[in-house]
């Protein structure tokens, strides 16, 4: 039997981020074919991305993200992996405490020391997980 490890408290899923090739086409799919309401769209040319947000009834949301130029990180992701799930954001009660616990448990993290911390896909069965503090607002809706 192994020693009991401490774990961060994942309170709930906060949102999903999907990388898409063509934002207009993706919005049409999620709005017109899947029946979700587009609540917010933004073109952040300075970051090389477009974002579209679709709220769900449980308070979570689906975020679509597309590149606006070939040099953006999203364009690189699309070249390497194609379209699909990019990030699962999970709510945590306390970001610093969750980071500490995950590091103690040997989980590989990215962004430690910033307010945007992710569990590396190598530590999460191929999925990048963002730690989202429960009390952090979403700039597009809060």
C-alpha cells in the first residue's frame, strides 16, 4: 500500500476550449446545427486569435478559438494536431494550493507562477487541463 497523496479539489468543469480551422464555419455548426447560442465573439488580432463563446445551461461553456495569422500559437497547434479539443478547464478552490499539491504529487505543470496554470498533457492522458479558480471571472461575461 502506498502513502496517501494529497489532491487538488476539482470542484467542477468550468469550460472546454476547441481549436478550429475556420471560425465562421465552426460558429455555424455550434449555433445552427447544434442549437447553442453564441453569446460573445471577439477578434484579438494582437494575440492572433478569434474566440467565440457558447454558454451551457449548467453555467459552463464551450469556447471556440481560431488563428487569425500563420504565426499565432493556435496556427501552430492546428498544424501539429488539427482541430479538436485543446483545453479542459477545471474549477479549483485555491489555485496556489492546487499547484502545490499537484507538484508534490509529481504532476507536470505549465505556467506556474502566473494566473494561467495548466496540467501538461503528458500528465493527463493527452489532455491539457487548465486550473481555473472558482472565484475568477470570465472577462467576456462577468
